[in-house]
């Protein structure tokens, strides 16, 4: 039997979805365990009992990594969703509500893109008094720009189509048209954009926490684990950074695969492949 | 015709000025609404508690903590425009001085990474696009996807582990050797210290540029004029040189200038790993240490660099593209 590309794509989609869901649920389960310290087993290199080794406080790095990844994924979903909704509202408003609104939205997009993400995250995190809340607000407010730009372009194109113009001549209001005729066109774009936001959200959450602005040092978060590992690298404790970072990379990669697969499956142009 | 171009140019400048004003205002108000008490974080909890109420009031008045936000912003902005960026609370020196010093430390490293990632990204992207579906393409897209998923700081950690801790051939951190007088530091020393940070930055930076260039290349390879060139009997090498590279040069240039912001963002993380004393590390220290003037200064200077880069790209676009030069518009 020959496997066509569509089946292969569905296979990848399922594989990454199963992995991500497993890690997320598993990590929720291990929240308490990730904090257990046991000084009789500190600084152990990876072995059969402790797959990823243990750190200077005798915490099992495998448990900590899974718990941290789970936290990252949940945070990523929350912030990506909030960011996408923000992008949707601004993108559509910019394109529908006339010229002044449009130039305001494009100005806002350029403004946010003009400050490097990490720097803006530092600023917003500072404004929110650092901590969990700062990370959520920061990532939400920095990641909407590219999706908003995409949706705006799409709406501008739709506005020139005949059925929208007819609807407008028939006396429908601008917002009414947007809600009734445009939203259903934009939904596929919106969802793929949303999924493609996940990897960025997760990466930036880990980065800002790594720098010390995000989640508190007690939390089992990826950024915390990696910034702690940095202090022990020079003394040869390579496993503290290699395994957690590697697993983080795999997670982000699988989110990319997930997004690409959904994108391919939703695109009618590739249905025959 | 000429008049129109000048008008467009002026509008562009006005827009950039407005954007820079917007960035400074946004940054200023973000820092001003912070619940972090500037008095407490700069004087220290203990010292503040030991001071009398009068002293605290005096200090507050000295720093202008009670004047309204808008007034404070315009005072700051006016001073900034005249070149007075304020005094850093962390270093107790002028912000402009610190910015110069830090920029001199890391701009070279960033420029190296910027050129490397742009050049390599362009080369790999066009190679992958020209060989779409072949093993070269799969290798390059695979690499790009992997790098796009790797946090820059993790890659930096890996490089540090392999080259500094394990193989011991490159320094662990800092931009100059430890324990050597500043006047004794040679250019070679600086270069050796810049290798790993620049490598970490460019290895991750390549992926974005390569993927976009690849897409453009594929678009061009499927165009009618390439088909026609093939029909005339030109071989692939010649088609790529004469038709493809010229057409993807312009979008590649836009990408290259747009990546200024990414390189800077990455450098914040990478400098933290290598303890490299540059602008990025200064930004992190300023944020963690509540050094508002320094953080503001860094934000505005970066924004100027980013917008300046974009504006330069637009200008070059007009000079290089014969269609725009003739004024046809696209």
C-alpha cells in the first residue's frame, strides 16, 4: 500500500498531538513531586532510576522537566489564545472601520514591531511588577502583530469582493457585514495562525523566565531550570542543561509540525496530494 | 515627479519620528505604571526604613516622584532630545556614557552575527529553493525548522558546554580575558571572545532568513520567465544567476534589515549566557535592578536602530530596483 501525503500529514498531526497532550497531563500530575528535595541523592548523573539525573538539591530532573514543560505548554496555550483574539479584533477593526482606524492599527503594529520582543517583554513585565501576571500580559501584548497584519490584509481583499459590496448596498452595517460574512472566511486563517503562535509563546516564556523576569525561582519552569543549570555547567554537570533544553526544543518543534499539518489539511488546494 | 518623491521621503521621515516618539512614550508609561517602588528598589528596604519621614519626603521631591506622569514624560523627553539621557541609578553615571561603552562592547559582535546570518541564510535559502524537494532542500529546511524551535539561550549553553567546558578551546565568557589590563587587551583577544556569542546568534538567525528566501526562490523558479528561459535552452546555473538571484535580492534585503530587531533580541539572551558585557546584558541588569533611565535609554536607542534599518532598506530599495528608479511603481 502506498501512503499518500495526506495520510502522512495526519499521522504526524496525531503523533505530535498525543505527545503534547501526554506531557501536559503528566506534568499536571507531578506538580508536587517536582518540588521534592532529597539531599541523599544530589548531583547524580543520569542513570536508570533518574533518567535526567538530579540537581544540587536532589530534585529529580526528569520530573522537574516534565512539570516545567507542562506549565510552559499551558501558559503557551493561554497566551497564544489571548494574543490571537487580540489580533483578530484589531485586524478586523483596522480593515473595516475606515481609514483612521486602519492607520491607527498599522501604526500600533509598527510600534510593537519596532521594539525587540525580549526588550518589550522586559518592559511589560516590569510594568506588571514581574512574576506570572507579567509574563502572561507581556506575551499576549507582543505576539499579536503578525497575525493582525495577515488578517487585515485578508479583510481588505474581501472588502473588494462582489458579495460584500452587494451586502453593503443592501443596507447592512459595517460591523454586521464583518460578523456575518467575513468571520467565517477568516476562521481557518485564524486557527492556523493561533497554532503557529504556540511555539513562539513557549519560546518567549522560557526566555523571559531565563532572564529572571518571569516565573518565580520556586516554580518548576523551563526558564528557571535552564538558568539554574547555567551555574553548574562549568563544574561539568552537563545533564542539567542538555536534557531539559533538548526536550523543550522537541516540544516546540512538535508544535511547529502540528501547525504545519493543520495548515496543510485545511488548505483546499492541497487536498489531492 | 521629483516633487512627489521628495514628499514621500518627508512623509517617511515624519512617520519614523512619530514611531520613535510613540515607542518612547509607551516605554515611559510602562515603566511609570509599575508597582515596583523606585524609592524602595534603589535605596533598599533597610535604608528606607531607617530614614525619617522627612528624609523620605526630601528624596521623593528630589526624584520628582510626586509630579504627574505626563509632566515627567515631557521633561524627560525634552532632556533626551537635547542629549541628556539622565543618570543611571545602577551605575551612578550618565546613561549616554554607559550606552556608548556597552554598544562599543557588543555592536561588533552583533554586526558579525548579523552579516553571517544574512549571508548564510541567503545562500542556504536560495540553494534549498533551487533544489526544491531534493536532499539539499530537505536538509536545509530541516535544519531551519530545528533552529527555529531551539531557544537561542539553549544553543548558547550547548556551545558553551562543548567548546569551553568540554574541549576547552574557547573562553567561557566575558568579552576580554580575565585579569588583564584594559590597555593590554589585543584585538585577537576580543575576536576570540566574540566567536561563541556570534555563532549562537547567527546559527539561530539563519533559519528565518533561509526559510523566507527559499519560498521566494521557489516562487521565482515557477514563474513564466524562468520557464521561458528554460525553453530558450539556458541551463539551471545560468537561470539562477541571471534571473533568480536578481529577483530575490530585494526581498532578501528587506529581510536582512528587518532582522536587526531579532539579532538584538537574541543578543539579550546570548549575552546573559556568556556574561558578555553589552547592550543586552545592560538591559537585563537595568530591568532587574529597576534602573529606569538606563532601560528607557536602551529602548529608545534600539528603536532608533530598528526603524533606521527599515527606513534604510526602503531607501536602498528605491536605489537598486530599476522599476522604482524609473518611477513605474510595481
